[in-house]
C-alpha cells in the first residue's frame, strides 16, 4: 500500500503539523523560516499555514505589517507574540499616511490622530506611531518585545501616549539600545493592566513607582541601579513571585549614579517586603569585584530562613559574610547549623556558584538532608570541575537529589535558573526558552 500523500491528509492534521513547527505553539527548536517554507509548497498549505505564521510576528518593516493588520483583522487576531525591530527608514507614502491616520481616528487615539509627513520625518517617532497603531490592532497578543531607540531621556515620555488598553498582554521585554531610566516607561506599562512578566535589559535607574499591580515575574539584566531604584520597582509589585537581578557584567559607565549603590545585603532588606510572595530568587551584584573589596557586614546576605515560600534560590557562597579562608573568600557553609540558619526549609531547587577550593558545601548539605532538614529539596545546581562534580553527584544520589553542573553544559547561570522552572515564555531575541 502506497504511503499517504501530504495533500491527502485532513486539514485538521495539516494544522497540527503547522503548529508543531510554530515557534509559539511548540517547544521544539525549529529553524526560523521552516513554517514559512512549508507554506510555500502550494496554495492549500499556504491558506492553512498563514494564520499560524502570524502567531509569532517579527516585522522588519512596520509599514506593510500595519497595513496587513488593518486590511486583515482575521490575521491580526492570530498574533500572540510581537517582536519589534530597530526603527528603520520605512517609506512614507501619502497613501499609507492617510490609511494610518484614518485608522488612528477610528480607534480614537486622541492626540495621536494627526499624522503628517513633516511630523513623521523623525524616524523614531514614525516607527513608534506605527508600533502604537499595531498593538491597538492586536486583540490577542500576549507577549511583546520592544526595542527602545537611542533618544534623549525626556523624549521617551512622549513615545507612548495612545489611549489603548492591552488587556491580553501578559509579558513585556524591553531592550534599550542604551541605558535608560525605566521610570520613563510608566505610560506604556499603564496600557498593560494585566502584565505578569517584565524583563528589562540595560536599565540605568527607576526614578518613580510603576503600575505593576499584577506582576509576578521581574527580570533585570545587564543593569546598574541604586538601592532607591530597586526599592521603587519592588514596591510596585505586590504580587512578585520570581525576581532576578544580574548586575552590569562589565565596568560601570562613568555617568552611572551610585549615590546609594546596591549590595547583596541592601537588596535583601528591600526584598523582605515580598518574603510572603517570593518563590524564585536569583540576584547578583558586582560579583567580579567583591573578591577584592573590603565589605562591611551589612553588605553581605543575611538569613533567608523567614522566606518560607521560597522554592528556588541561587546563592553565591562569597555573598555570605562568614569566616575567611587564606584566599580571602568567605566560607559558606561552615556547618549544618550555619546552613539551616541561612536557608528556608521550603527549597526544592538550590543553586551554588563561585565555590573555592576549600569549599565543602555539598557534604554539609548532604549531612543536613540526612538529619531531616530540607525535605523538599530535589535539585542542586553547581559550577564544579569534573572530579568535584562527580563527587557531588555521588554524595547526593542516595538522598534522591539530582545534581546539575552548569560548567559541563556550557550554560549560563541565568539560562539554567530559568530552565529549571519549566518552559512558559520564549526568549525574545534568541532560540532558547525563558521561564517563570
């Protein structure tokens, strides 16, 4: 019996095949463009694949994209993920401007209703007018990644002013082209009242409270913010469950203002206000500098024991201010009691990095588990060379605790911290999963 032809399959099966290749619908890592190539096979497959192709929209040119959304509301309703590229010199045809202005007036965009060629000579202004119009036409978009242009800080306030309520949006990733004051994004955040996940890269400061009442996940990377900025955003998130902060990995630019620079200890004091809601925590402050700095006791981490809802925690042994070795690095863990005093019993996943040659943390952790502590712990993440890692696996295996070596897998701390929690949101600009 001859094998069935692809074209003889029911449309329901063809839809499933398309969804299997869709970046939004499937967890499988397909090459970008596979589904598009599949849709070019014939007209019938194009008709089936086109709505699914729009699940993950990455328009390089906003003009034809917005025109399509206006002309095809059925296609606009399919978009679930929107990734905006850097502003380009998109064409400004008079017919396009007339179409966009008419649509803005139909949507009642207020002071955004007026579109003129002179006003839109500013490439960035034109691009963001198109972005505002696009998101207003996407009733089901859930994730948005926004590239923020290089622009004077005071002008960022004016980039987002359309009276649009994006009630479907759950995840926002902001990728500035240079360090920004994220307090300037209050307007666009107010457009997303049900936002649950926010990721910010290269954040300079946060000068004001933000409308983040429903936010569960906050990830700040490649940034350098003061204690005041951290306090502003943490106090804006009463339901915060997952917090990550990864400090600027390079030398700080001279113009960064550190009137009250954040340290491990100060950050932990701020996070105390969310100890009843936090479940996943990973924050790092200037780890490359701390080995040579003379830190005060208040600069180090204090106990996490009263964070009784914490499930996943990443800590650096050098961030605890205990006894020093000859190399100058603080020892953590000293003994079982030190471990029990510092960490909550609710942990299911514990990450440890920056271990020095005298570190005996895995043996102490195993001894604590044998004594009945940390009954929920199932996974430990380490950064160890082969022989040390093999020894850690051997120690933890009889206790039904798995051990994962980040060094062997060539993955960053951030990657594994997220992947250890499961897949929920994709990376905005890469092919790896991000999770909350």
